[in-house]
């Protein structure tokens, strides 16, 4: 929340170069977001891959369970 005063200052003193302050605040905010992305990119991609694999497996298993295929391969002749 430290960037909030810069944005408020930019809105209040807009006629006195506040636009530059607002732009500077947005640049700092974008830099922080990009820095966090660079630090946590590997974690983010790992979570995306895990979710992309786990959700279809879960939905498929739930579908098979609800269709009554609970003892698949356990034939009684």
C-alpha cells in the first residue's frame, strides 16, 4: 500500500506535474509485480501444471464412480 500516496498525490496535484507522479507510481507498481513474477515464476508454472493434470483426473474419476464403474476389473462369472 506504499504506492497509494503517490497515486493520491498524482490525482490531487494533477496540474502541478501530478501526472508524472501517477505515471511514476504505476511504473513502480509494474516493477514490483514483474519482480514478484520473476521470483515466483517456477512455482506458478508448477502449480499450473499440477492443476492441469489433477483436475481432469479428478473429473474423470468422479464420472466413472457416478456411472457405477466402482469395481472395474473385478469380474464375477
